[in-house]
């Protein structure tokens, strides 16, 4: 037996069911072989060929075999749909954590090649709109101009030649602002204070580089054995990855 055939991953109904069970029981994205999609496609093609081959036979054994194979193929498709949905949800959560914190502790080692494309595309989209909307608001810029500029411009109707008065340019007017009383200036909103109960004190078990929080605040860098109080969502990421432990 050649080395390649020894490494070949044999996909069966039982192995697919086990992969789904593992994906459902674990919060982290589970490891799949890099050739998983190719192996599954080969398995589905083999089952389809078996059904087509048995379709031309009319003996009792062939009819029963065709029906059992068709039932198994339908079950496999349901398993694949749920497996994909489970992994898709985890990849979206990973991309969201990366976009919010810009952290280097997100583990992407179990992503397949196509899943890596999805992950990077999600981060790019989330980062784009975070900059175009949130940062523009914080810097008091008009985010609508930057977003609309990437869309195709609407066609401008041609001006009728029979109306010369329309050809003279009309000066643009600034949009009218709501009137405010000179005596009452608008008060600045008070900053929302983060509740102490929303923070967790952790001790770092390894070095963590500087990263950005969901409110664009900077954290770190942190050295091993140092402690810090962090928002619960960031602390949870560090705890799940084994980069820190809770200080009682």
C-alpha cells in the first residue's frame, strides 16, 4: 500500500456523524483534515453512482439497496448542512472578536482554506464599516458620504433645451439647522461609566501584545504574572485561550 493511500481519509456516514457530534459539543472550532471537502465530495459521488447503478436493476436486492443508499445520502446531506452551520457560526464569532479587539490571541489554526477566506472577508467588512461609521461619528465626520461614495451614482436626467432658465446654475444652500435658544447651549452627554461588576481581574500566564477594545480603548501590552481588570468579554477570550487566569 502506498504512502498516499495510507493517508487517505475515508469518509463514511459514521465519521461524518462523529464530526458533527464533536462540533456540537465543543465551543472551539474543531480540527478537520485539509482534504475534508474533497473527501466528502468523493463520498457523495460514490453514493450517487451506486443509486444510478442500482436503478437499472429490478431484483429485490437491488431495489432495497437503492432505497437504503438514498436514505443514507439524504441523512448525510442533513449532517453536512448542520456541520457547516455550526462552523459558520463559530467563524463569525471569531471574526467579530478579531474586529472588536484586534487581538492576536484568536486561534485560526483549525480553519480550512475556504473558511480562512470567509474569516478574512468578514474581518475586512466589519473593519470597513467600523471605520466608516463608528470612527466617523467619534471624529464628528459625515459617515454617509464615505459609504455612499462606494455605490454607483444614479443617472442624472438631461436638462430640457427649451427651458433656458434651468441652465443657469443655482447656488447650493446649506441645510437649515434647528433653531436653538441662545441662552440654552446643548449640554454634552455624560460618559457612560463601566460598572465594576462588568470587569474581571485576571493574571496573565503569557505575554499578550497591545490590542484595542470594542470602545476603541487600548489595552496592554501585558507581561506574564502581571494582573489587570478587564471587561468581561475580553477577559473571557483570554481565559478561553489559556492566556490568563481569574484572580480570586
